[in-house]
């Protein structure tokens, strides 16, 4: 029996949202992903029922041309039976053990109206069906469309009109669902067995003007437009920082994930005020503020401090972050030096989940202070031996030079040889989670 469309619309609350079922798999060429669907009615006069949709494997779908429509699709195309197809699709994805389905709105879509929904799935294909309400058995359809892969951005697809083949297209209001927006009058809510076609799904040839339905309900070409966007999640990373010197301590490392056209320090160029503050006085908060300001200027990236206390010889600290940027930099003072620091600038982050990148960190001289190697000229750190500086910079030691590789300690002051190093000073391992 043909049911009144408004009564069926009242049932939507019972079936929204359709429960999703997903199973891990790699059938979409990128694992589980979240998608945003924008669905727009692009006709000038037709209303559309809330779209039934399913994300599924290649052996499923909603319809196939020249084959008989499923009971659920017949119910949508002839009577606006959205809940019937919703239940049918949910049963199909439950049986396959892979997929997700639902209904994209809770009311009919007027001409030009757009709705949006999201879902998460491993399945690679999308199918949609939505009744052209002011027709006998027409529907907008999309079957087994490949969802975007990673980094493909979004796709725009225009949906064709199909005829479910269940009822002759009389184009008379008396034979349609009693929808108020199809003009004065309307159907009785009863199916007329004399109009049964027992046909198969085919393209709809638009309205032919054979009944009392006004021309304003006709359409040209496609009837709906969807925009499919794959919402790639923000990658997360775990970083380990290992002090590989025999005697030096490091300040907690300042780090930043940033655009590849940015730089924290450059050999042969003056150090920024923040890098100078770290390298000469251990001014971790100063550089942290500088890096945060740099991000605020671009609107991109993320920065932080990787530990809460100095890092002793052989000690490792670990920290994590999430960022869509693909470049990483780090600065940490060699505490028992005048203005030495360990640093990496502009290292590419790993590009795939589970991938790691290890970087051996070189020592650099910030060029802000002559390397006297005397405790009286260092920061007053207890682990640099007895005595220590005042915590004040000595203007007589100012160099005003540029960042250079640090040539290790030369034994010219009262700092012992145990604070020297050979080669690299730290090891950084970055893993994409």
C-alpha cells in the first residue's frame, strides 16, 4: 500500500542515526578515514527525500541498471519509504561485516537546499538514493562510487535521475504520494495495481507533460550534486631526545613543527633573540614564546618544550605532538658552555604511519659570547663543577657573530675535560604514530 509521505517523514526519528558497523581493512587504499558529504538538490522544482546512503565493499550497492530494484529501493522510489531502505542497507553492511550506512537528513530537501553529514569507514565505495518526490517512481542515485583516497582532496559528483520501474509514469497528482509541495490535490496514499510495471531500473527521461503535474517539476540533466571530502586526520608524532655526550647537560629542548619555508637558526646568520637566550643563558621560556609567536604569525604549526628539567649524559626524554606541518626543528643548550647548543633545523617529518627518522644532532656556537670555558662565565649550574657564573652576561665577552658549528672545548679555561664531547651531542628519533 502506498503510504502518505508525511507519515513516513515522521518515522525518520526512529531510524536516525543508523548504527554504523566497521571492520578494520585496507580496501580503501588508506585504512579507516572520515568523510564529509555535502548533498544539494539542483533541480528547480522537485523535492527530494532525505538521502539513504551506504559506504560499502565492491560486492554491495543500492541499485544496478537494467536489474530489478530491491524492495528497499522500490519503497523509496515509489512511496518515499526511507526507513525501509535504511533497514535494508544496515542489514547488508552487517552481513558483510564491513561498511556503514545511514540517512543524511531528517526532512525533504527543497530545490537548491543542501545538507551535510559525516561518516567514518574502511570501505571504499559510496552509494546514495533519494526519491524525486513529485514523480511516480523516480529517484536520484549514485551506486558504488569510489571514495577519495589519501591526499586526493575532494570530489564533486552530479547524480542522475533514475526510474525504479515499479510504476507507469502517469505524472498525475492522483497517482503520486500526497505531498503538499507537489501542487494542489494529491494521491490517496494507495498504490494502483493497474500502474504496476514490474520493470527494471533505468535512466529517467524527465517529465513528458502527459499528466496534470506542472512543467515546473521537470528538470534538465542531473538532479543532485554531492561534494565528497576525505578528512585526513592530523598526524601525531613521538620524539625521543637522547643526550649522547659523556659529561654535558642539556636544557629542556625547545621544538617546533612548522612550514618548510621557516627556519629556527641558520649557520652563517645571526641567531634570533630566542636562540641567543637559550644558547647563552638557558632561556628556554624566551625561545618558547618566540616560536609560539612565529606560529601565530602564519597560523600554522605547533611548538613546545620537550622536558621539565635538564637532561643528563646518557638520559633520554620523550614527548609527543600532532601537526599537519611536515618540518621539525629543535634547539637545546649545552649547559656547561658559554653559548653552545645542540640543534636541528628543518628536518622532514616521517610521511607514513609507523615510519621513524633518526637524526644525530650537531653542536653549534650561537656567536654571542667568547668561549672562555671558565665556570665564572657560565650559567650557575651545579653540575658544571664547583663555582659558577653569576647568571649575568658579561658585555666584555660579547662576540656579535653568527651561528657556526661548535669545535668542542679547547681546554683554555677551568672547565674539565669531562665536559668535552666528540662528534654529535644528541640523537633525535621521530616516529609517526
